[in-house]
């Protein structure tokens, strides 16, 4: 409502035919409903931010743990490689010793066979002379 120059009240109307007061009331109710509807959303947005920060902290913790475990794994691999190298060297030495021993056995058998042939030859000569 508004007062005209003569002091009389004058009702203002809108182009849709309703009064301005009605539209203000409708607008106020709409704003209240919107505020009530968006308040939970605002709280959710706050929680989302907290969740994102928490997830970032957790991600950083897992990245540190991953780096630490990767470092431990690398060290374990280096130790394992050194041990494997030592064992391979020992294996090579053992194989070489086996090869040498086999060569000695073959040489000893050859000597035995030669000696056996000599003994047979001597025995054959003795039996012919007897």
C-alpha cells in the first residue's frame, strides 16, 4: 500500500493482477524454502571438503608407505642378487671340481686298463714259457 497525495491509501497492483505485498510474501516464502533446501546441501559441501582433505592425507600416507616398501624391496633385491652371485660362484667351483675329479677317474681307469693289459701280456708270456 501507498499513500496518495490526499492522504488516502492506495493499493499497488502488479501486471499479473496481484498486489505487490502478495508477491513480496510469495517471494519471501520462496526464499525461505530455498534456504531450507540449500542448508543441507551446504553442510554436504562442507563434508565433501573435509572428505577430500582426509582422502588427500590418506593418499599421501599410502604414497609414503609405497615409497618405503619400494625402497625395502629394492634393498632386498640387491641383497638377493649378491647372494645369488656368491652361490653361482660356488656352484661354478663345485662343477669345476666335479669335472676335474671325473677327469682323474677317467685317467685312473685308463691307467688300470693299461696295467691290466701289461699284466695279461706278462701272464701270457709266462704261460707260454712254462
